[in-house]
């Protein structure tokens, strides 16, 4: 039996598919759809968003690193 396909908001880049649904919703709510959008924010700003918890940061760091980017500041 195959694993169910993860659904992702179509506005988000595929790199965000690995993130939890609450994290994905927080990014969409703040119009963060791509790695470059994410890089415009600081870690502190992202941490204050509802739906973003400490467990989100290793994956967000990886998404940015794979794109050659990092959080602002």
C-alpha cells in the first residue's frame, strides 16, 4: 500500500511540503510562498507567528540553506 500523498497549498513552493500543516498555514497567512520570501524575515519574526514552533526551525533552516539563503539579520 502506498503512502498517501501530502497536500500542500498551491501557492507554496514544493520545498515547504515537508513542513507541518500549522507551519504551512502560518507561512501562507504572512504571504511567504518561496524561499526568497522566507529570507526576508528574521528568525524572531517567524517565531512570533501563530503555528510556528521550535520544531519548525530545523526544517526552515534546511529549506533556506538548500536555496543558498538565510534568515534576515
